[in-house]
C-alpha cells in the first residue's frame, strides 16, 4: 500500500508535534532562541566572504548601510528573519546580512595591543607570542578565564578579557 504525499506530511507533522510536546528543546533560563534556526541569540559567528553588504532590512530591496570587508571577522548575530541574520561588529555597527556570507567557524578579535599568548592557561607559563590589537585569531577551547587562540602560525592561551567574539561566561571544549 502506498501512502499519498499529503498523508506522509500529516504523519510527519503529528510526529513532530508529539516530540516537541513531550521532549521540548533544552533552553537555559533567560536564553533566547532564534525563530529560524532555534540557535541561541545572541551568538557569535565569522564572515565567510571577503566582502558582505550590510543592509537596513532583511531583503535585497533594502538599502546597503555598510560593507564589511574583512574575511573571518567575528560578528554577533542578534536576530534572524528567513535567510537573513541581523549582525553587529565589535563597535556595534551592523545590520542584515544573508546567511550564506556567514560561517559557524569561531574567530575572535584581539582588543589589547601586544597581548601575551601563553603555552598554558597560566600567567606564569612561557609566552609563545604576542598578538597586536586588531588581529583576527581562530578560537579554540575556553575556560572561565582563558581561551586558546591561533593566528599566523602561533597558538596558545590568553585571557578572555583580551578578546572580542567570545561570551564572558562561555566555556568551549
């Protein structure tokens, strides 16, 4: 016996409703979820493209207010609408960007000049390098106070307070 497409869709919809009713998504107290992706808001991402038009609203008909021109730049998503994400940079400048121009690869922006990058998450450990203000680094694991970062062939640990693009309470393994 073959089921029609509409019967399959109805069955899938009923199954989905059952699962959501008895097994709701895990949401921490006070956490907001995006209406499109169901991912936490706000959250950090990076620019996949080397150039991205930042629009006043979530469509191609809206005026371009900014053009971000830095590949891998960390951005914070603060809203979602269809295929569009509302983003902002470290300075709060932003608007709506098409999701295809963004990546889930995490990067951070060095906010202090000549930050020490240590071999271990310990201020007494050897310093592997110093990163200048404005360097974009790949984000690795993070503890409560420290994050592992890498850029230009150098890697190590620095204090989370030296970075923009990671939440103050964020822990990464």
